[in-house]
């Protein structure tokens, strides 16, 4: 929802914003609509256009055994 608000603050339509950010209109609509699974490369394009960046940090407290699989959410 924040992205929609920022887009509106810039006075851009979804079409104009998508073109300037270099993403598809469908992607932007899904992102603004709260879709829970999106491509990170496209999300980073939108964030870069808005002057933000996404930072992921590893939780060092996690302990995994030799046969356990790591699931990234």
C-alpha cells in the first residue's frame, strides 16, 4: 500500500509510474494490490525509482543440521 501512496504523491498514474520504473503495468497493479509473491528484481526496480533499497540481513542465531533444508520466506 505504501508504494501506491508514494506513486500518488508523485502525481503519477499507474501507467506512467510503471513506464518510468521500468516494470509492467500488471506487476505494478499486483504490487499495489498486496500480492504476497513478487519478483525481487522488479521490486528492486520500483524501489530504486522511488529512492529506496531493500536490504536483507541473515539472522545469525539460526542453526541448521546437516540434512535440514533452509526455507526463505
